[in-house]
C-alpha cells in the first residue's frame, strides 16, 4: 500500500487540527487548543486504484509576521522533510490568515519546488462573515487549487483529502 505524508500549514487558529479530526475521526470539537510542534494522524483511503495510507502532519501555526524567520520556524522546516504534499489552511473570516497562506505558498514554491500544494479556505459555515469577494479575488490572483471547507459541518473535508490522495497516487 502506498503511503503519503501530507502536512497542514497555516496561521494559528484557522482550523488545521479541526480539519484533521473531522477527516480522521469524523468529529468536531468546539474546544480550541493550540498545537505545539506537530500532531500526526493516519487514515487509509480506498481509491479506484486501491488503498492508500495518508500520514497527516498537523503542524503548529505559522506566525503572521513580515520576515521569513517569523513565518516558518526551523522546527517546521524539519517537519517538512519527506513531505509528499502540503495543505495550506486559511480562515475565510480573517484575511490576514489568507495572506499568511499565500506567503507560505511562495516560500514552499522556493524551498520545495514541485510539491503539490492545495489551499483550504476553512470555516465556510461562517461564510456570511467572510470579507466580500475574498475567495474569488484570491483564487483569480494565484494559480493554486483552492477548496472551501468547514470542519464544523464537514463540508468538502472528505472530498479535499480524497482529491489529494488521488493526485498523489497518480504521480506514483
């Protein structure tokens, strides 16, 4: 069985841990706990081509600072060794987290060229609180596959991880 390492990155409090819990355990927990370091979860996914194992690294939040040293810690760089794909997570209700995700994407493009990266605009259940035009503006300005998700309702969570699993399997 093929196994793929997927890292979730993004600013603090965007829902990375909640998305992983929703995908792996099919639950949502209202309590917020900051991830320090990394939490690793696994789940097998059955695809048309056969089963694959996703090893999901839920990484600590990136800083919204202006310098690269503030954006990505040396610890985070170490966690990315051997990564097959990255999911950048942003909170649709907080534009600063979207900007952080784009900065992470630019950094990943330089440091890990060719690694598949997808964007998850999380908290679609709060879409009435999103800044007008945020999703359309960001999607049209960058060439990055973007999914709208909700860890609370589960919207597009399963589909997003499965899409990435299929993409990685096809590259093998």
